[in-house]
C-alpha cells in the first residue's frame, strides 16, 4: 500500500508525496499536519492506553473495512463515532495524528466540532489533543484556537 507521507523521528525527517493528493490542496495540508504530529510526539512518548480508553468499549485498532477504494480512506467522513476517518481506526497513533490534522485546519476543525455535538468520544479526543498541545506549547490556549477559527472568545 502506498503512503502519502511518513515521519522518521530518529532522523527528524518528514517525507511527503504531494503528487498523490495533487488534486486537493486541503488534503495536502491535512497530511502535512498529520505528519507534523508524528514528528512532534514520537511513538515511544505517547501513552496509548489513555487514548485507547477514550474509545467505545470493545473497539480494537487494526485493519478496518475501508470499502472498495482505500485511497479515499483519509476523507473526512466520520465512519463511526469517535473517529474522523477510516485511517484513524488503524492505530492509536494514526487516530491522534488524524485528529490533530483536523484541528489544525479551520474548515476541518469546524466540521469535527459539529460532529462532537452528538459524539462524546470525539469531543474527548479533541480535548486530549488540545491539552497535549497546550503542555507542549503554552501559546496553544483557547485564544489560539479562537484565532485559528476566526472566532471571538466572548
């Protein structure tokens, strides 16, 4: 299976194949943020048990049914509550990176925020990532998110 990008933390390298998503600037930007998440938060440093506990009881990461076109698996389509894409269901690390990618893109952020009205799992995941980012960079507070989304805090 071909990939659109990957991060090698030990080498501090992010590789992206922009040609694969050349028809969608939005997808390219999402993929870049997704890989930045992997680069910032290495696999070894994450406590996946905390993240996995946010999912519905009985859910297990791994190969999911992605339909006939696996290439479309990163489209925002909320395949099931708690997830923003089918790809997010492949592993806890990919789930986190997919949520991060969405949070960093105003249009995707607003979309998944609408989903959280009826999706408590996704709301908890958004909060988890935002708290992780705030501990990493104090400037990524509620004011940061309001500015990113072009909203006022009041």
